[in-house]
DNA sequence: TTGAATGCAAAAAATTTGCATATTG
DNA sequence: CAATATGCAAATTTTTTGCATTCAA
C-alpha cells in the first residue's frame, strides 16, 4: 500500500494510520455510511476514531479517487472503494438490497447525454432505485 | 385540484391547505430541498409553515406518488413533481447545474438490469452526476 | 364526531468547525 | 522544522417525535 502513500504525497497530503484504517474499513464493508465505517474501524482492534476523523479521512480518500459514494438510502451517503465503482448500484426500495451492474450497461445513456447535452456522466456515482426480484414478486 | 383531494381520501388521508401549498411550492421550484421548499411556501403570501409540516407533507405527497426525490447534492434530498419524473436528472459536480434527459435514454440500462437481475429499475429516481458542458471545458 | 393533521418545541441524527497538540515528510 | 492531521468538544444543520389542539370528512 505504499501506493496510497505516494498518491497522498503527490497531492501534498500525508499517509496516516487513520486513513489506512478508514480505507481498510470501507474495503471490508463493501458499502457503508460514515457511521458504519466508524464502527468497522472501531472493531479492527486498534481502537475507535473520532467521527470527525472518519469524515475527514473519507473526504481525503475521495478527493484522491480511492473511494466514492452513492446514496443507497435516502438519508446518508454510502461509501465504497473506487475500484468498486466499476459497477453502478441498484438499490431495492423494498428490502434495501444493494446490487451491481457493470458500467457498460449504461453506455447508451452516457452516449446520449453526451450527444444531446454535452454532459460527461459519471455513472459510477449513480444509485438506481427500484425493486429487486424478490420484492417485485411479493407485491 | 379536487383530484388531489380524491387521491388523498382514497388512502384515508386528508386534503389540507398545507399539503396544497407544499405541492404548489414544489411545482414552482422544479427541484428543491425541504428547506428550499419551506422557504418557497413561506413566500406564497399565506405565512410560513413549521418545517415538521413540510416534511410530513412531502412524505404524504410522495407516498401518493405526486412528488419524488433524488439526491442532487450529496447532502439533502431534492423533491420534484412526479410528473417531472419523466426525466432523469443530471447533476453537475462543478457548478451544481441540474439538467434533464428523457427516461427512454435509459431504456437499454433498464432492460439489462431486468434481464440479468430481475430488478425493476425506476430511473426517474436516479441522479446521474458528472460535468456539464461548461465545467467540462473549463477543466 | 372522530381520526388524521397541524403547530410548536424539544430530541435525535448527521456533519462540520475551532484550536491546541501530535505527526509526517 | 514546517505543514498537515488528529483528537476532542462544541456548534451547526437536518430530520424526527411527542402531544395538545385544530380541522376535514
């Protein structure tokens, strides 16, 4: 992970254990709100971190492009590793299930938005809501 | 607007001036956070409403399918008329500009998600982030 | 009349900020 | 050593809740 260090340094930022722990927690969780991430960090055996540090670390990691976030629920942001952002997110309104779909599923959409509006869409940031197979059948 | 009244009654809910005013404010704004909606309501000449009423009205109208919301910024939800949800939303990360695109631009995406995961996507709830033409050129 | 909705104020969440101190580079 | 980050606590901001009162049906 000296890669992390270099990316940080390249931007005049520093590598701290806190940032490493936050990044690791995001990786462990897959998806998590700042709150859940703080809890996960707290359970990694090295003690809890103040929430403010978690927020600031997430900001830094995000600025670096290492993590991204989407709005899985309609309240708090949910962070994930950037490498994880090779998918767009599907969120079930019924049960909260979170699924993924390769980004190329949105190619047509991205192309149209570009053609018609000159807008450069970053679909990996999108959470598409709807109903998963199970909830769909139940209703 | 007796239509609104009937839809409410059909669900055991009631038509109140507060709900009408909130709905009107959403229509006026196009897009708005609860806060902005409260401000817009307050300026309609009939006095301000407590925020709690605004929140509860938005919930009721949403439950009724008259308004929907997306996460335009990464903090607060932005509500819009349901009829407005014939578009998906594009949000510029640079300047906050909010654009629209007809839903059919996402047809392919919706179809793939359905085929592969059985997920019924409601794209009108999605906000796709990216860079608008202007911000794109600036960077 | 009667249950649903409001108004108000207080409680809960969620996020940010100031600043002295500790750390990285 | 200098600049960046942390820790901690307090301040904001955003949303929810309890409850007596009002109002639509």
